[in-house]
């Protein structure tokens, strides 16, 4: 599950989905191996990220974006460092 968490956070960060710029949760499975594309697992990981305060859920929990106040923690998780 940790690899899916990192995939989701990295994908949202790379595409600039921060704050009120959001994307459908269905789009998160693109780029994952076929064995990890189960939407039940992805939705469970999204719920965990939301409970940790790293992401926002929009439009009746069908879309997702990164929490702008948690960007430092997100960068640490995905391994992105500003030099």
C-alpha cells in the first residue's frame, strides 16, 4: 500500500493538482501495474491519505487534490527536495 500512496501523491504533485485544482479518483490507477489497479484498494488508500490530512476530497468524494498546507510532508514522502 505504501507504493500506491507514493504513486498517488507523486502523480498529483507532478500534475499540479494542489488545492482547488483536482482530478477524478479514477485517473489515479493509470500508471500502476495491472495487479494494483483495483479501485477498492485505491479508494482505501485515498481514504487513509485524507485521514492523514495530505489530500482533499471534492465533489462528493469523487475527485482529489493535494492539501497545500501539507506540501512539505508530501515532498518528504515522495522524495522531492528543493536544493
